[in-house]
C-alpha cells in the first residue's frame, strides 16, 4: 500500500518494461552481430574466390601467350626449317642403318619411337620431344619417328609396311624389321589398269610367278564410236581386268599380301592387302613386277 501511495508500483512496472525492451534490443543486437559476421565471412569468401579467379585468368592468359608465341614461331620456321639429310635406302645400306638404330641405348625411357600416320594429328609426346622440328615430322608423315631425350638422334623413316599408330618411350628404339625389309614368306602383286603380276617370295627371292596383261582400247578413232561410248567401253575393259585380277589374288598361298600399282585401281584391293603403295612400274608383267618389288621394299630416311 505504501508502494502504491509513493508511486513505486508504476515505477516497478516501468522498470520491468524497460528491462524487457533492453532484452529485446540485446537480442536484436546479437542477431545483427551474427548477420554482420556472416556478411563478413561471405565478403572474405568472395574476396578469396575473386583472387583465385584472377589467378586462373592470369595463368590462362600466360598459356594463351605461350601458345600464340609457339604458333608464330612455327609459322616463321615452317618455311625456313628443312631436313638435314634425305635419302632412300634398300638392301645393304638399309640393313646397316637399322643395325645402327637398333644399337642405340639410352637410360630408362630415354628413346622415343612413334608411328605417325597423319601429319595433321601429331601426338603430344612427339610434339614435346621434337619441338620446332615437329613441323618436319608432319611433312614426313606417315612415318616412323625416332628421337632421344638428348636430341642426338632425330629421324623419320617412311616404311613399306605401316604398323598401327603408337607412341612409346623405352631404353632403345622400337623397330620391327618386318615393317622395313622383305622377310619370311609373302606375296607381292602389281596391278595396273592393263596388267597384273603376282609373285610369291621368300625374303628377297621370288619362288613363283603369275601374270597377264589385258588389251585396252587406247584411243578414240575419228569415226565410229562416240567419245562417250569409247570411254564407257574402256571403263568396262578396266573393270573386267580388275575383276580378273581380284580372282587371281584368291590363289595366293601366303599369309601376307602386299599390293602395289596404279593409284586409280589400288582402291579395289585395299581391303584384301596387308599394305598397298602406288608405284610407277612399266614393261611386261615379269619385268614390271621386279621394278615394283624394288620400289616397294625401300625406306625413305629423313634426318630432321
């Protein structure tokens, strides 16, 4: 009663209300502090992410600059770089070269061997190993590319029998003589639009022969047939000769078959042959086959 008379009740009520407001303000303050801390953490994270992004951008820009320099250098050297030596080898000279390459030994994974089938698709390991000389490898392809980690050897060999593309680092060069030289028993056939010749061989010695030629209408006479009919008849004669040649190939008795000859008709034989090549062999069937054999079994060497 005395508190009421003295006005203490109202003061206590006001104090309680103020205490409640203080607690509410403290809660709001704490919530704002938490929001501020969260915002600060997000800001620091954003700064970190921005710095990382800037670092990646700088690395990419440096890489782009390096690649542009490489492209410019290759463009500038494309016309100035040339092979140091180029020659065609067969027989004893080829055997001596292969023996020398086979004798090279390096440390573990010091010798690179690669078969590059497409000059527009050079494997990364080959590009890194040959450096600026990669453009010369591209020109030489398809080829067997050989180099070592000391750049003492840098050679491209265009071999008669192409292996599947591969890239391999080892302690010596990977060379299969069957890619380069006549070995074992095989059949070599020469096909022209007017001639077929086929021989069975043991290494470099021919043990059997079969051949024939087909008469083709060689020119259009001024009278008689029209030019279109002449060309049609000639195409029919060539097709008949190709079919006869395909039938003759069915008689070959060896596991390996190589077919060489005119580029215009070779496409008909690619699915049957282990290797094909365009050659310029003329004469009667037996002489032409001998020329074709010599032209096929040779290796073009380029020192880059």
